[in-house]
C-alpha cells in the first residue's frame, strides 16, 4: 500500500502552535510524511516552507518532512543546498525534497535539470564548479552536508514531458503536481515504466507519488487507497481539507487516519 503523507496548511489559522499540534497528531496516527509548498510569488501570508520544516524538525521525531514543491528558479542553488542540508541535519535525516520548474516551459525544465545536478554534486561533498546556461558556481562547498547520503531523496514535480525526462534521468521520485480523489482509470503506472526502461533504468527505482484529494468519507477513502496502489503509486500526499495546503483540522486528520488504519 502507498505511504500516506499530509499536506499541511501553509496559512494555519491557529498560527504556529496549531501547525505543530497538527504535525504531532499526524505523527501519532502513523502517517508517513508532512509536506509544505513554496507559496506563490507575492503571497506574504504563507509560511516559508524551509523555515517551517526546520521548526517541525525539532517538534517531531520520526515522521518525514518534505517540500511539495520548491520553485527551482526562486533561490540560488548554493543557498538552497545549504538550507536543505541544514533542515536534513536538524531532522535527523528525515527530509525529502520536491522541486518543480518555475513554469511549464521547456526552458524552465532545463533549469530544473541544472539545479538538480548542482544539488546532487553539492550533497556529495567537496568543491563544486559549475558553468551552465542558468548558473555559474566556483568552489561551492556545503559543510556540514546533509545527514542522508548521498543526499535527501529528490523528487521532481510536474506533468510535462520535460519534467518527466528529468525525473527518469536524475531524480529519486516523481510527482505530477496535480491533485485527484482517485487515479485516472486508464493510466498506465503514470507512463513512466516504459520511459525508465528506454533509459536503462529499473522502473522500481523511481518513486511515483501523487496528490490525493482525501475529502470523502472513510469507506470511500479506503477504496481510493487500494486504487492508488493498483496504479503503481508509492507515496500519497493527502489533502483532507477543502484545498491542497489549505486549512486542515484534527477532525479531517481523524477521518483520514481511520480510512488507512
């Protein structure tokens, strides 16, 4: 069965104490992960995901923490690598990085691939020199590096052909960046198995994730989990509230947990 994670509210109505309480409740109920997004540009009310996850790293003990997703064009990759390594260490090695292109263009997918390559090299240790189309770096060092080796699991997020190509070539996981109550009935493991084999990669080495609109009743949710598993999904990021990363209550969490127990 898929691992079930929770899309946390990026603007918690009860502030930081409410978010911590929700995160701890999710951990106590056995959920696998907690996720926060990069807010849209100009959204001053939403939490910064990396800062918030650093706080949650100290407020929780076992549940994984993830970004879904960071904008690959928003932060200098050296600054991003250092922040990610720090969150990974603060959490005891529980970070999963979801990284998305800035937009749906082919150029943004190329930039995503370049940032992925820089992060991989930075997490591996030693000095990183990089001269690419979007970024130039000389002697970048991330010390101390992340606790997980060779680095935190790196997912790419997006449903375009360019993003899928980056996932197959260089990522640990892929998430389409969309949200559904159940998988499409005609989907073939999200179309990635054939692409992995064509690239000489074992399809089972690529984690397939999905965004789950988990707003139904417990019985319907339990049926949906079985369908997601049959579709080849390894990780589900559940949004039990009205909107992904919108307000979620402990009652929403209780309904979700009862469906997967």
